[in-house]
C-alpha cells in the first residue's frame, strides 16, 4: 500500500514547485517565478481573484432591518406580517411572542406560542425521521462540496472545458468568470438566482454551455464569447424541480446529451433533457444525494448520499448497484479514463479506496462479498516542520489516469501520485508534494482535459490549483 512517508521532501522555504519534468520536481525561489507559477505555460491567463473585489454580506454583522426600516409606532400585527414575508413562519411566530404594548398582544402572543410549540414538535418528528435536514443552509452546502473551506473561499469551483481552451471560475460573490483564448474578453455570469454556487460543468461538444449547481437549483448558461457585458438572466435556463435544491453536483454525460443533478434535499438523482426542460428522476428511498460522477465511457454513473450509502448506476438500463462504507460519507470520487476503476475517499478515514470494474462485475470471486480496497494510506504526518496528509478533501485524476492529486481538510500540501492501469491492476506510487505561497491552502483542484496547442507538445497534463488567496496556479507535467 502506498503511503505519504515515502514521498520526497517538500520544497525548501522560499521555493515554489512550478512543474514536473521527467519524474523530477522543478522548484525555484518565489521571486524568480511568475505569479501564476505557470513556468512554461506563459500563454495561460494570469488569474488572481482577491477577496477585496467582493462585497460579502457577513452573517455575523448583518444590521437589524427592523431597527432601521420599521417606524416606531408600527403595530405588532404589522411587524408579524412583515417578518413572515421577509424571514418565514418561525421568525414571525418568535416576533409575535415578544409582546409589547399593543392592545392585540395578549391574543396574538398566546396563539403564536401555541403555534410555535406545534411547529417545534413537527420539526422534532421530521428531524427524527430525516436527521440530515438539521444541517440545511449555507453550511450544509459547504459540507458536501469539493472545495475546502467553501463558505470563506474566494474561489468556489473551477472547471476546464473538455474540448477547447476555456476555464470557468466561480467566485465567492456568486459570479462566474470565463477565461479563454482572448485574454481581453472575460465574460462574467451573474444573476439574482445564482446564489451559493457549488458546482460547475461544461457541456461536451458545445463551446458555450455551462451548467451551474447553486442554492436555487441548476442554471444552464449559453455564453456568447464576443460579449463583454455581464450576462443577464435571460441567457440562463433555470432547471428547478420540487424539492430538488440546493443542487450540489452537476454532471454532463460524456456525449453531452444528458445532464445529471443531485441535491442534498432530495433522494432522487435527476436526469435532464435540457433542450426540452424535462427530467426523469432515478428514484430511491433513503438519504438525499450529494455528489455525482459520470464514467468517461458513459456506461456508469456514481451517486453518493449524505450518509454511508453510494450507488453505481448502469446507464443502459438505469439499474443501481448499492454500496456502503463503514464510517462517515463519501467525500470525493474519480473515475479512470477507461471507466475500469473508481477511486474515492471518505470524510472520516485517511485512506484512498479503489473499486475495479470489468464487464459489469467487480474484480472479486462470485462467492466473496464485493468490497472496496484501501490502496493508499493518507494518515497525517510531519515532514521537516510541516504537517501533511490527514482527512482528504478532494481528488483529481488526469484524463489519461497517469497522475492523481489529493487535497486535505487540515493540511496545505497537495499529494501527487503516479498511477498506471494495466488491465485489471492499478499501480499507485508516490510522486511529490505541492505547496503554495506562504500560508496559502488549496481551495479546489482540477486537471485540464484538453491541452490543445497552448501547453506545447511536450506537456502531458496540467493541474490547475485554486489557492485560498484567490490565485490560480498551473502546474504542468512534462
């Protein structure tokens, strides 16, 4: 089993690794490398999304609108009505119970207290039957995304287009910036419905269609690359279905015909025909879904839940194979380029697990129960004076299944493994650690799927890293 204690040492203090060449990590002093750390990828766009560009509404410093907007002589009935429409039923009942000197207070306050008791009893029953509903809200979205410290990260998601040179970056101000071949043209996607973006996915074989998972469901943008202005809502199609929001995962099928979405408020996976705005739910009784990943061949779709269950769907008949893990939930999943191997990590264990598939069967004897095997020990340890490893945050596997990148929840170094698939066997060996500048930590990572001419003929793949400072780094493997 591979382990972190066999990795080479981290770069020396004051140095930054900028590429891997022939299996050797190249590092230089920070002042000798360009800001993006791109090395020989100087034609790539330099991106640095700083927090100072955004105006966040802090949940801890929100001003009380009642003390600013409400007249002094406003009656309790008016206050309750306004609070109901602004903040919901529970807050309206709480407002009614805080009686003042209004003549209707005794009656309204008594009714409100009884109703509040009934609401609390109903919520206790609901939370007993569905414990996951206790965690609804912004914090619950961050818990099931691939981005580290999602709620405070300047960069919330990164997605490379699978067929052309185009990268989309979702920022913490709920805007999405699209960078491509023209450095002076950066479309900005923003609308009132696009709140709390958690996932991005480009549509294969379509140059300008981007799916966005957010608090209000899913949006599909159709982007005109020649327009410089911020996109109006009319250019985005909203995909919304009953209780299927917030959407925490969006995945196009490899042929671009279908869009799969998952919501932490819905146990069904939805398969959308976007042109017709129609959906077919993959219904299952149980916990809501959190994360989706389509295999590159399109023959399987893996869906995880907010519990210890995940499923692998056979897309020819849409029949699932149900799996469970011992502890926690699935944190991140990736498929090999052939669809023969599925790797995943969990929220509670510091191991990388693998499943192997061939002809719809797992590589185990028919009399032996199917099980995932640990293939790498990611336990936290100290190298030099720096802690590495621990509980994993996200996985990224390059398009040829040669390099696997892993980020962690509590440590800042990215672990890179070399991987080789030989028929049914997956071999994994340590390669290197990557670190940022100063106290930076990696927010999100992804590999560029289609290098094109920008990267040069000698570049095998490029790992794109969104650091906590808002800086984007390109790390090429040559």
